[in-house]
């Protein structure tokens, strides 16, 4: 994997050039209004750098799932409007993706001007990584910059295919993802602690397998912990369990032991009678979950155990909540871990919707070194997989 050695914006000549930038403007929209502009704001550093360096900027992104059809519901118009506001200069929207309107606007662009293509997924072949469509994207510009980490694990025309026809580099957002996640995996400040949670073991087997060769400590919480408990022969009541992964869980724990990796699972749990926000609940040890009760959060002894491991770490990778953190009664474990990570002084890298939401809700975002902008992409990166949207870019 050579994803750590990619050209960045600063390694490529952009002055006076038409630069096509793949952004992640896949923002939530209700009644034609953007309800969170976080992703647009996150992309401003790259766009402003290009404006200041006299590039002719052609932005593009997908928005929702129009499935290859032109559908006004998924138009980039609200994004163009928001960009115009945020940049304080007009961002013209092409009426198509790579058609006459896009070509005409691109041909007219002056240095420091910015335009936006229509939703790349209005083109049927976008998600097929079709070479002809990739060439059409390339013909609009002289340089390609990918800054959409959230779709970097997909080989599509505007994320990967186009890079075959233009000099290319990553933007500041992808550069930061590579620096932090790549750095944590390749050359971490030790001890390196990974904390994995969330609902399913099956979603994270690849990540655990890859991390077992790299981490000093692996902490497992959330619903996935119960499959590990089951593999130790504990009765887990009605807790979420993937029967077909019990053998994998057993093997992962044995591998951890063989590799000298400290492997921590919850020692106590908040268990409930029903999967409900206001269910009756109580505290029990992990080897003592009664029939008819399900674990929905880690208990106080587990929080302390995990906090101790987090306290002494040099680098922390955290993905997935420790319990059903959407519900107040079962959010305590996730909050305890978020607090410990924020106070640790370690290099901290957070990914996954629910763990990121917990960190943001608690106001800890500024205390974390890096909050990943891509759920699926960050998991694939941690699995050690090649992300097509990154590998397609030019090496330094
Ligand atoms: P993921 O998308 O894999 O990161 O999983 C996040 C989901 O896992 C959240 O919706 C949580 O509610 C859920 N989750 C966490 N802990 C548990 C648990 N003990 N039982 C059931 N679901 C859980």
C-alpha cells in the first residue's frame, strides 16, 4: 500500500490552470434547504487555497442517490448557493455534469473563479467507473484534486477514474486523513490503543484483524462485545450476538494473546429487559447476565478498566459507541470513553457516526486530533485496504 506517499495540493502547479476538485458535498437537505453545512465548510480550505493560487476551480460532488437519472430533487443548486455565501464570491452552477453547459462554463472560467458541476450521479456511468465518462470529466480540466474522503473507497469516474487522464493530487481533507490514520498505522506514538464498538463484529472483523498486528491494546465495547463474551462461554441473555462469528471472536482473542496484544472486553454491563430507551435496567458482571436481559452499555468497572488503558496511551483510534448511546440511560459508557480520550493528551483519531456524534455533543471535538470525515472509507483504511480514490492519485 502506497497511500502515504501521494502528492498533495502543494506539490502540484495550479496557477492559471483549470482544476477539477472532487468534493464531498453530500449534505442533508430538507425542503430544498441544507440542514447541516459541515461538509461544505470542511472543504473551504482546499477551495480557498486554489482561489488564492489563481486556479480556475471546477468543483464536483454527488448528492444523495439519484441513481443515474437527472432529478431536480438532487440538484446541487442549494450547494452552489451556500458556497457563494461562504466564499463571498459567485459560484456558478452548470446545468449538467459533463455536457455543453459544463464545457461552456469551464471554458469561460477566469483565474480565481469557481464553478460547480451538477450532481455527478446524474450520469448513469459515474458509479461504474466508465473510462469514457472519466475522460469527459478530464477534458474539462488540466489538474485533478480528490478531496472527498467519504467516497474514496469507491472506484467511480469522479473519484478515481478521472485521475488516469490528468496530473493529480489529494486536497487538504484527504491529506489530513492520510497523515493521521496512515501515521497511526505506520508509525504510531506508542502505546497504540484501538477502541472498537458498535453493533456488529462482522462489520469490524477486517479492522480487528489488521489492527492486531499493529496495536498494543485493543478495547472492545458495544453490541459486538457480547459475541466475544459468548465465545468465552458466558451466558449473555438476550444481548445482541452473531452466532456465526463466535469462532472468529475466539480466534481473534487467541491471536491477540499470541501477538502480545492486550485485549479488553467489558467486565460488567448495564442490562435491560427490552431494547427500549426507557426499559428497566440494572448492573451485572459479564459472567452473570441473567436470562431475559440484554447488555445495552458497559458498566462502571469496565469504564474504569478502559479509562486506565486510554490514560497511558500515545495514540488512540476509536470507532463505534460502547453502548446504545442514542439513549440517555445507555450512553454513559460512550461518554466515559469520550471523556477519557479527550483528556488523554494522546493523538486521538475518531471515526464512525455514533462515536463522532458523542464527541461533538459533549463539545470535545476540539480536543481530538482528528475526526474522520468518512465512515465506510475510514473503516476500509483501518482494514489496510487500498482506497481507489487515493491510490489513483499521483505519487510524490
Ligand atoms: P456501528 O454503526 O456498527 O458503529 O454501530 C452503531 C450502533 O450500535 C448504534 O446504533 C448503537 O445503538 C448500536 N449498539 C451499541 N451497543 C449496542 C448494544 N449493546 N446492543 C445493541 N446495539 C448496540
